[in-house]
């Protein structure tokens, strides 16, 4: 036998032994798996916890309140019970629910995280808030707020408004949501522990909005002042608590966005109250008091690094000054105040700031800066909501673009839902492009009430010079020599003398390159 044949036999024997060892080990592993499968008890099908099942039966507002309680590391619901393994005294590893609860407490340990969680929760609870009434709000406050706790004042306020509204109803039939809430919460008497202040402020804001939309402006304004006093007292009480308070009492970071919400509702309700009641000495003093309070709140928000309060109060101050036609004071405030444009706490507040700043700059003849701010506002606007705001921004942007000497594109007037609202501005753009003062004046006269209501009449009245410039450019292109009388007729000017003054100013500004001879004719200058 040769050496190569002997080597092949050795290699073959080695491969067979290796194959036998692998098959044996696989058989042992399979047997072990089979044994483990046989000895392992069958796991029952997991069912939701009892508190989750009970929360499904809760009214929407109460369910949202307990959801915020869980986000802030509190108990899972009004019917939550202690852990069975902990109660039995077993020395085993903590269950997954306890670990998750501990992790959630660590996530909300800072006011910044609390504010972020609360704003995210507000976004998820927006649908519930739209369908809430005073009776459902009062039922939620009665079910989740402790009558002997720190939020008893707000609870009593909400219950009082609900009783007053129920007494005014002729039928006197109670709502289904309130009855359901009483049936669920009556046996347990379990109240919020981590988030009673946040839920109290949230329910107060819902009550203010419900009163405001019911045209009960005086009651809504009184309730907004009382709600701000309550929230300010809570923040002053928890002033030293930077992190989550000890003993399961919650933190204070979630109150800042809610306080900004209440401040905004108070300003909007006051505007509606003044519009319905008219002007008077009492209303004027009320406006002055609110302005002073807004200035104080802005200063405190800056010192406390409260981004939501700072942006909201700044926008409210700009809105109030623009409403009072105090453009120079608004510009001073805009120049001295700072807004975190790069990292705003809310996209809505950023859009309002860009709109107000663009409006202020347009009134101060800073058309380029105004157009830049308004264009940025239009790019950042959401397309699925806020149609009225987008229409207002588009109107102002079109007028500013016309004042810059440009003609807007056709798409600016053909947006979804904007065609009817932008029709007067399309006619203005056509008149400016044509360069006919008669057509422009007729269009402005026909839609003057609409322009005053939109707040663009002051800017549109400045377009007369743009119309004249456009008409002069057309005449320069069409004629090499034309009399000033014909210029006055074609531009709709009252006389040849006024046409001479307007043409002289246009020549000096560089609008057209022409000369005026002593015979009263306008001729193009040879280039």
C-alpha cells in the first residue's frame, strides 16, 4: 500500500469519527430540549391588568387624567392594587412592572422632561378636550381630585360652574359621562397623587375655553384670573422643588406649559370681552392691568428659563400692541426681546412670532425683512390644519410682495380653500400689474370693508405709488415721446401738473430713464 493511500484512509477515519461525535451531541441537545419542553408548565394567555380594563370603562377625560398619572410615574389607574408578590413577602426579583415604574420615575426627574411629557400628552388629549362640556369637566374633577388635598380650590370652582350651568338648563338631564364616572369611582375613592396640580390646571383651561366658546366672556375672564392665581400659588409652593418631589407628590415642570396656556386664554377672552362690550374706562384700565401683568410674567419667565411662558407671553404682547396700533412700541419690544427661533418650544408659537414680526416690519416699510419672515412662516405652516392662519399669512405676504414691486405667482391665490378668500387680493394684483389708478381705486373701494377687517387696508393704501410706477414702465416701453396730459389720462391722475410731479419723482428714484422737456412732454432718454 502506498503512502498516499494510507494518508487517505487516515483522513477518512478522522472524518467519520468527527461526524459521529457531532451527531451524538446533536442528539443530546435535542433530547434536552424535548425534556425541557415536557417539564415546562404551560403559560396561560396574558390578559390585560384589572386597572387597564377598568380604565377602558372610564369617561374620556378621566382616562386621559390617569394616563398622565402613569406617565409621571404614578399608579396605573383608579383601581390599581399593590403587587401580589411584594405583598406575600417573597424574596424574588422585582417584577417587570416595578422596573418599568422605576424607569418612568427616573425619566420625569427633571422639569424639562416633565414639560415635554405634558406637551406630548396634551397632543394626545386634544380630541378629548374638543368634546368636553362643563358637566363632564366637573365630573372628572370630582372623580380624580382629592376634596381635602392641595387642589380643593380648583375642584370647588369647577363644581360650582357645573352646578350653575346645570341649573340654567331647562331639561335638567345629567350627562352620560358624569354618571359613568360616578359609578366607576364611587367604590374606590382613589385620587391622583403625582399629577393633581397639572390635571387641575388642565381642567380649568378646558372650562375657560368652554365658557369662551359659549359667549360667556365675563365668566370666562373671571375664571381665567382665578385659575392663574391658583397655578401661581402651586408654583410658589413648589419653588424649591427642582426635581420630582419626595413622598410621591410630583414635580412642577408640567405646570409651566399649562400656565402659558391659561395666560393665552385670558388674553383671548379679554379681546372677545372688549369687542362685545365696546370701549370704556373700565375696559381700558383692564387692558392696562393685563399689559403690566404680561410684562411681569415675561420677565419672570426669562429668569426661570421657562421657554413656553416666554414665547407665549411675548407673542401676546406683540398681538396686543398691534391690536392697539402701537407699531413703534411693538418694534422696540421686537428689537429688545429674544425668541429661540433655532430651538422653539412650540412650532405654533414660532409661527405666530414670525407672523407678528413680518407684520410689524411691513408697517415700518421694511418690506424685504417682512417678506422673508412671512415666507418662512408659510413654509413652516402645517398643511393639514390651521387654514385660517395660513390664509392670513398669505394675504399679508401678497401685499408685501406687491409693495416690493413684484407680482405674486398665480399659485399664491389658488391654494386649497383659499380661492374665495384671496379673490379681492387677486383683483388688487391685477390692478397693480395693469398700472391703472382708476381700476385700482375702484377695486379698493369695492372691498374696503374686507381689507379693514383683514387689517391690510393701511398697506394696500400704499400701493398707489406701485401702481403709478408700473404704469410708467408700460408707457416708457410703448412710447418714445408722450405728453404729460396723456400720461395723466392713461394713469388716471387728476391733472398734468400732478403727473409732472409724479414723473419727476419716478425719474429721480430711477424707476424710469426719461427726461421732461419744457413743452410739457415726456421723452425716453437715449441709452
